[in-house]
C-alpha cells in the first residue's frame, strides 16, 4: 500500500512538472510572438528602407538580413549595430560591406523586438528570445 502511494505521489509530481514546463513554454512562445509582431512594425518604420521589406538588402550597399550568417552567428554584434549604429567593414554571407548604419535612437525594448522579428523572418530561425535585459547588457 505504501509503495502504491509513493508511486502515485511521484506520478503526480512528474505530471505537474511537465504541465508547468508546457505552460512556461506557451507563455514564452506567446511573448516571442508578441515581440515579433511589434518588431515587424519597428522594422517597417526604421529598417525596410535600406534592408528592403523582404530583408534582402541591396547588393554591395546594404547587407541582407534574410538568411544572414552575420545576423545569426553574431548575436551581440547585431544587437550592438541596431542599438548604437555601425561603421566599418563587415562580412555577410561571404560579401564585404563597408557602409554605415546610423544610430536609430531605438529604446531597448524596440531593439529586442526588431531583433526577434529579423531573426525569425526570411529563412532565419531563432529559438532563444532576445530580451530587453539582454539588449541593455550590450555596450559599445
């Protein structure tokens, strides 16, 4: 009898843990979806002029964000570029760009939102949500 009770208690604990994790995942997914939605609006207003609505950029002038190795492999550098601007040489998908991106004057939450949008659009997939706190931790 005691063994049966122990097994039932253990099963209850395991099931409740799995349920909590699923709920956490759903909350995380909803937060990411909302961030992406807000980021799309920021992108349209602040980024699409240069990087184009499809994220493909302009060859030899504005680097692509679509399927961008730089964006996906250099997370902190990408956040820094949006947060502070960028000048100098960068290599994206094997091509060198030497342009300048000005500081757009975005708040940390807007930087996080636009990063979540661009890292989950046009063939990019990012399972780790970029947060306002992460953006705030990136310095020049």
